């Protein structure tokens, strides 16, 4: 399947219907205008938890007994299912969603990625009061976009209890790519522990859920590869930081069951196709804490949308999807055989899976599991910094460690001069693979700021992240994302706002600029309608998916006028990421890390647009 097989040019609905009739297709459904779940043959396989079609939708939220992975569980349900039903809206509608709270505690629903009035955004204490037990709240908003999104609770830790579901908005006009059938794939992580118990465990002991720590065998393997002196020094450095090089995920498969559309790997959920069809897979990471690496062995995937926004097609074999991100891909299975949809957790502690097949009940081979990767430190010049004596080892405030596999593009010759370097922003390094070293000529304006769309020094958009070998298969990276058309606001940014992502792993405290949400005195201010650049610097050893409510973030990945719009940005350890924002949404908006326990621990702010 080539890009030319997928890309189409905008046509009117009348032209498409006329062309379909001439081809004997009988309806526009064959051209991808009508959602494939309308086909009775595939309806039950689009999303097995039911469909609620707009513009008028009613949802009842309760906690009830529902089996998960064959065991009795007590998740939060919406209309009797957990995860909740697929909500289907259409661009141009005025949506009316009535939500009744049958829990014994307040609840809420946030419509993730939707541009809507602040009072409808669904964040208690920021944009509305929440929904009290026994009450019904009516969300009303115009639907001004299309694509793949999702919804979830923004109250306490309810999201971890299954309070989430997919949200699909059908386009008013024909989309710029072809497909014959679609399936929605919602990835979640479920634990049979109560979420507050998980949170207490994380605060009690760093690495509580990490059952993949290094062993004596690993130690001797390192000695054989690197020698005793270097191995001993590395172990000493990690010990001083009171951290593990295998701190990849805070919560792991030791307690999580990874689900796809609410089904465990053993349950083998099926998505059906007819050989020769182009199948659109709408992939949503609705998990609380888990990143996934998604592939379908034997099939090339073509990425056609990111976070609900169309992008120019990118053929890949695998993509990493951060918490709260969405990707739409098109596959074209030609053979009458089954394919495994394999979503492996980033820390390799487990996986979710389903089967793409021409008939129900089929399954394909499950790929061999990959080993957990180690975060590396030597590439950050640890040997030349006096044993990192100035580092806050418990708080990671000046993160020195990086993934070994992700440092190929760094200028190692500069290591001897790293003593005076701002290690958190890494400005002396070329991490992006696209912009060269910071000393190279860059397109700067009179005020010294980079021109709109230019890559910030310290970004690593050309790298997928830890645990992925770019030589093994073609993997999607942020550098690949290019919007289908330029966005309306082409102004240069008038100012820059820099925020550091900070944390203390040992005490399990997470924050922006070293302050938890409970410690800040007021909101972050955006001027109404201003054009600004948001710079995020990750000073921690963990990945953070950063989500801004109410406005798009245009990722400055070097694609000029075609930089992609996203609602959630994954920021890798030590990385510097920037995005342009048009502050056109007056009101108060949440801004936070979308790792649920990081947000609850303090990595949350309010943005005030006025």
C-alpha cells in the first residue's frame, strides 16, 4: 500500500455519491464517508461495548460488578459497560450529553482533545463544580472538529477504575484519505487493587511495582561487555541517586492487566475485515499510566492522523503511543489470514493484543517479547562532572541520565566542556537529528527567538524513545508528523514561556518548576488571542505526556508551516520540546501531566486566558 493509495483530494458529497453510483458501489459507505460500523457484518466488531450516537446522548455512571479478564471486578461503568460506550458525534452538530451520577461520590467527564467552552470542559474546581451524587449535568457544546478522541473522568483517581471511553467525531466533509472499514482500539490498564492503594504504594517505596530490577547475572554480563571499573562506577552512580536504571514505568504488569477494548490478551478480541479492504484503525491510549508500542506483524501501517488531526501519510511498522495520545492508521490486508495487533508496554512487563482477521475466532502468532531496556548515564558526561556532586539525586532536578540507544546524535566531543552546561535544557547537544548543533545557523528573528516551526535545541524528535531499536523496523517518530494543510494562524510567537518538568521519585512528588499544584500561588497567564511559544524541559528520568485543555499545541518539529497540531505532547527524559499556541480560548484551563498518579501528586497547573 502506497501513500497514493490512501490520499484523496477533497470532493463534494454529490461528486462522491455520483461517482459511487457510476462504479456500482450503491452507496457512499464504500468510499469511507459512512462509518463502517453501520455495516451489519462489522458492526459488533468496531467496538464491543456499545455505541451512543449523538447529538443527544445520555450516560449513567455507577460502580458495579463486571468481570475483567475472567475475574470479578468493581469498575466504574457508563451505561453498564467499562470502559464506557463509544460516543459518536458529527462535525457541525450541537452536542447535548446528559450525565447522571449514580456513584456515592462526585464525578465528571472531560472530553479529551475537544475545543469547547470552558464550562463544558469537565474539570472540577477549574471549569465547573463537578457532578454530585444523584445529580445530572448536561454538557452542551458545538462540535467544531472531527477525528479520534476519548473521554474520561477528571475526578480523583476514577480514570483508573475504568471511567473512560472512546469518542469519534465524523467529518462533515470527506476526509483526505480512503478506507473501507474502521475499528476503534482503546488501550487501557486495569488493576484489581484500589487506585488509592496503588498511590500509597508508590509514595511508600520507589520501584514498588518494578519486578524487573537488575540481577547478579546482569551485573556480570555488564562486566563482560564494559569491564569491571565502568560497571562498578555506573552502579555506584545509580545507587547515589537512589534510583534504578530500569525505572521505566511507575506502575507495571506486576499489578496491571493490559486491555484492548476491555478485553485481556487471553480473550483475543477480534476485528474483522475482508481481504483487499483498506481498514482504518483508530488507536486510543486511554490508560492511566502505560505507554504502548503498537505493531501488526506482517502488515505495514500508514499513519494518517495524530490526536484527531489529519497528517500526511507515514508508512511505519511500529509506533509508540503515549498516555492520552491517539493515532489513526490504515492497513490493507490482502491475504485470507489473521494478524496480531500487538501493543507491548514500554517497560516490557506485559501487553495488550487483539486479532485482525477475516473470520471470528481466528488468531495469529504473538510476537516474541522484548527485554526491558536500561536507562544510560555515560552519554550525559557523568564522568566529567565530579560524580554529579551538584545534582539533587533524590529529586532528579538536573537529570543526567539518558537512554543509551537514544544518544547517537549527540556530539560526544563536547563532553569535556560540560561542567558549565545547563544540563536540564541540554542546549549544547543535537538531540533532534534535524537541527544540527546549537552553534549552527538557525532562523532567528530580531528579538533572538527562533522563527515559528524551527526545532528547539535539545529536542529529540528523530528518536522514538527507550527500548526501541530503530534498525529493527520502521518506527514512527515526532519528526515524521506533518499536518495535511497549514493552520490558520501563521503569526510568529510574541513571547516564550518556559516550564520545567520536575519530580522527586523517592518521595513520589511531581511538579512544574519544582512546585506542586498545592504550592503555587496562582494560574499561568496567557493573553487573549496572543501567539506564544511554550517550551517544556524535562528534568526527570521519566517520560511525561503533557496535556493542555482548550487549545491546540502546534509541535515545532521542523516542518515549517506544516507543523502538526496535538493535544498531548510526549516529553522524553532530558528533552526540550516546544509548541506554538494561539490563546483564543478565554477562561480557565487545566494543564498537566497525563500520567494519572503524577497529576494527582502535583504535576498540574491552571492556565488562565484573559
